[in-house]
C-alpha cells in the first residue's frame, strides 16, 4: 500500500481578516503549504451551518454549507460588498479565537447586503444550482427562513401547522418569506461556488480533501423537520428515543447527545435511499469521507426521550454490513474512514473488517495505565496497514497538552516506549509524531496544533462541554516556513512524501 500523510485543520481555524477561517486567500496559501510539506491530505471538520454551541457536529442540515466560510473578499471582488463595510463590522478583536456571537451579528447583515445587490434571481448558474439541489435546498431554505420568523427557536417549538408541515402552512410561508428563502438559497449557491473552487485548487496541487460527517443529524435540523419518517419520532414529530452513549470509566452517567435515532426498518425498506443520497452528495464535496461514530451502524445506544442521563439507555441493533454493501453496489468503491474509537466490541471489529474500510488509531490512547502489557491496539507496533493513525483528533487534547496532563506513571510508559528519557518536554511532540509516522499505517493524519507543539490552549473541542469549543485559530505567520520544512523532513524520512505535488 502507498504510504501517505496529511494535516487535520478545521476551515474555521485558518487565519483570515474577518473573524473566522474561510475560503479566502489564506485557505489557498494553506494548500500551498501542504504541498510544500509533501502532504497528500487536508482533513477538515464538517462544513455544515452550526447551531447553538457552535459545534460542526450539530448542524442545521447534513447537506448545507456554513455561510461563515464564505469569503468576504470574493464578494468584494464581485462588487456586492465594499471593503469599508467589511472593515467597519465588528468580528471580534482576538485573532487567536473565533467570537461566534460577534460573527453571527456581523456576518449575516453583510451577507444580506450582498444578496440584495447580487441580482441573483436572474443568474442562470444560480437557477441551475437551485434546480439541481431542490431535493434538499427547498426544505433547508424554508426551514432557515421560518426559523428566523420564529425568533430562531427550534422547529419543535413552532406553531403546529408549520411544525407538522401542513400543506397550507407550507404554501403560506413560501409566499410570505419568499425573499428570506431566496437569501438562504443564495448563501448556499455562493458557499458551493467558493468551496468547489478551493477544492479544485487543492486537487490540482495533489491535495485531497478528507471530509467528516456525523452518523446522526441534529434534532433541530431541516433533515429532521422535513423528513420525520426517517427518525424515531411520534405522531407529533417528537422523539421517543434519542442518541447517547452508556456510562463508562470516563462518565458514570454516560453521555446524552439528544440526536434523533434512525428508523432503520424504514431505511432498509427504501433501499437506504436517504443514505445513498447523503453519501453521494458527500463525494461532491470531498475526496474521502470519515464517518463519525461508526460503531453505531453495528449497535446504537438508545435513551428514552426525557431521560435526564444516559443511565436508562440500552443497545439496539443497527443495519450492519447490509448498508455498506448497498452503498458499494450503488456508488461503487468509495473511500471511507471508519471512526471506530471508544468501546469496541468484537462485532464492531467484524463490521469494520467486513466493510474493508480503514479504522482509526489514536496514539494518546496507547499509554493508559489502566491497560497492561504491549497488546493495546493503539500502540504503534500493533497497527495494521489498513488504518489511519492520529496523534489525537479534534476531541482530544493536543499531544503536548496530553503529555502534561497524564500521570507520572503514564509519562514513564510513553518515555519507555519511545526509548527516550532525554528529549525536553517542549520538543517531545516531535518524537510522538515521528513514532506514528514510521508505523506501518497506510495513512497518518496529524493535527496542525501538534506539529506546532501547542498546549491545550489550542485544543479545538472538549466533549460534553459548551461555550469554549471550536474557537482556536492559527495566527498569521504561525504556520511558518520553518514548520513546513520540518513537516516535509519527517514526511520524506518515513516514506510518506506525496510525489504528485
């Protein structure tokens, strides 16, 4: 197998002038840096529009794109925004962090001005985009327009007629909110045009995009509102069971995620049509797709709606390999990464094996003092070729922060495994990166924070917390030429250089 490597960085974490990373020139410069460092992949986080908590894993739509990522500079070039308007807007004053409140308050008024000046309704490319995407775009744009009409409340709190999608209510709001609906269609058209341009550039430079999709959709999403038949909802379209994970060594009460669960019998009876549409659409956006919480296709944890914790939950059977056999038959051989982390049973291992997809290995899980011996699946000498190895993911500490937080016993385990008790801690991130880069794993993805040796102030997400996540950003010049050269050196040293770049 060909050995490859890449870098994990959310689009939101790119440096840019207007408060959040986006599809601006800095994104193209990042692609150039990936190429210069011999990388093959740029792994990103989900691109969907974010809701309360700002998590890209809780999106208003599994198909729509986040308007925050639209480059304002490109809108200036189109003549629909002025530089003065963008300069006067307050996006927050801290270049190291995204201020989502200010982004929300500043970006949408600017984007609305751009829409009103665009003359978009007569644009033939826009009309074609609407026609080609109407199967999801019509419901999404209506959902967002009605949501604003109801003061951004969740759709479960809307008036009964539109909450339950009575035809007279749908007709009324489509007429009443015509321009608000078209505004959201314009945003999706602009997002897609800019993203396709950036992805095309990355591909031309030999860089492939790894996209990321959650297994579940958000309860407050156009997907759930428009297609309640797909989910375990009652006659009032309220969930009778929701997603979570059971109590474990990290949480005595488990985790209550609250996502609606799938009605797998319905999906099976339709030949998994919605899943085929979802994944087919993903391959318009990405080259490789990472599916979060892959074990949920084997068995999923079901918690009664209204429960205060996940303690009352139980396991149910998922669709298993049948879903992925259907995907392979309908879409052909597609590259998928199976996120098989956490508590993995024999049946989950068998599902990953039967699918043929590479699973994931995370180095930070390898030196848990509660485990013993050298048999851990996360120790590099045990990695199979067909896997993707990370020092850590978006849900983990940075590798430097992790080393500082583990116990002295665990630090000794890690040092013994490295056979290195002399490298200063501030340089130890390089040793851990080298360790996974020289493993036999076919693909190695390193968060950029780890290449930079940053501590947990640069952590992107701490699960089960709200208000402090998804904010970290690169500052201009932080990803320096020296860092690029260091990445290129370790990539070349361990046979992962992308000779196509």
